[in-house]
C-alpha cells in the first residue's frame, strides 16, 4: 500500500477588498508575503462578484477591508468575500476591519433604534467569519457582539511615538473632547507625563454632528493642548473643542485621531485657525484632495501585520500592548 503523506504546514493568506488597496499592499510587505489575487467586480445593477485566483483550501485567511464611503458597498463586498472563502474550504477566516463599520451605533439611545454595530457582527458571523480584528473600536462593548475571538488593537503606541518626538510634556495638556473619551485621554496623559483636561459638551438632538461646548475642566491656559479622539468625521466637534481651548488661553491645539473618516466638509473645517495640526493614521484611505498642509498621516500597516502574524502563529495579540509605549 502506498504511503499517504499529509501536509500539515499552515498557510497564511491575505486577501483585500477594493476599499483601501494601499493599506493591503503595506500589510503584505510587512508580512513578507504576496497578496492573494481576487477577481472583484461590481455589475451594472450594483451586485458584487468575488472569486479567488488560487486555491484557498485549508488556509488561514485574513480578509482586509477598510469600511470607508460608500460604506454599505464595502460591507457587502466583505460579506461576499467571506462567503466565497467559506465555500472554497478556508480553514479559518479572520475579518481585518481597521475601522469597524457602524461602530457609533453600539447601543439604543432612544426607543425604536437599531444596534447596528451588533448587526454587523451577526452578518460577519453568518457569512462565515471565525474571528474579527479591528483598531480602536468606538466602544469596547462591541467586542461582546461577536460570538468568537475579537482582537481589539490600539493605535496609541503609533501615535505616542510620534508625539514624544514632537511635543514638550512640560507645556502639554492632554484633552478629552467629551466625557466618553476620558478613560483613553487619561491613559495618554499618564504615558506622556502631562496633565489632563476635559471638555464638557452637549449635543443638539435635532442636529446631527453638531455640539455646543460648555466648559473645560482642567488647566489649559498658556499650554499646548493635545486633543485625542478615536475618529474625525465632519470635524465640527473637534473644531468647536479647539475654539473653546483657544478661548480659554491655550497657546496651541494639536489633534490626534486614529480614524480619518473626513466626511465633507471636514477638509475645509479642519484647516481652522484654532487647530495647529491634525495627526491621524491610515486605517481609512485619505484621497489626495482631502490632504491639507497641517495634516500628518501615520502608517498603521506595521501594527496590523504584527497582529496578523501573532494570530497566525497562535501567539498573543494582548502582549503587543503590555506596557507598550
């Protein structure tokens, strides 16, 4: 009888949606592998098609997709890619969503509202995803929406390295733009050895993406203020916060955020006299027309690649952030 040999070597496969190809190329380069090719198309009626160029059978597959505008199209493409992988006998499928879609709809603020962040997790699971990886979730509770492992990565070490080289902690105050970000801002203040200030604001329930800044708790007069947030959408909230800081004597305002959503008219709004610079990562694509002189973009590919390697090697993603920065 002929001897049967079984190839037990694990196979890492990285596939990318069409939303942010530059990030996928960067992650592949960091991993030292080639992106697995895929035929991704949108038909005339808007339906999406996906087919992989090579065999996926038995592979540990990581599906990288940045959920930028048009977000619903990229969510659907992710689901179709996962379904194709499942039907192609992939051993394990991990959705790498640097910016988790619908993350701000993580709870019911009023009656008859959806919890869309939970719906996204259910859709990924139904399509066949075994694991989710994301960066700086808008709310930590989203980790509990998915019935499987969720790797919550943090961009803080990437941003901190940048600011340590740029800012003097003796004249710096870290500022939380609202009460919901106080815990994160407090960690920033500890890491940078700078005091913490908090902006108390109240949203107008009748107008989306607009707030009224009320008061500042903490010392900002005569200091450079580092405003930290997880995302910048239209930019109105950040500019109002920066205006309040300057009105209270701040000599400079620097904005740090992980996700540059930059919905119109963010580019124009962020070029405000109240803001000295804006630093973000490239978890989302930022087209050339949305660049402006005071914008700095830091690469997130090394962080994603390291996390993917830890998962593939059955290592510890948590260890990446133990005592980090």
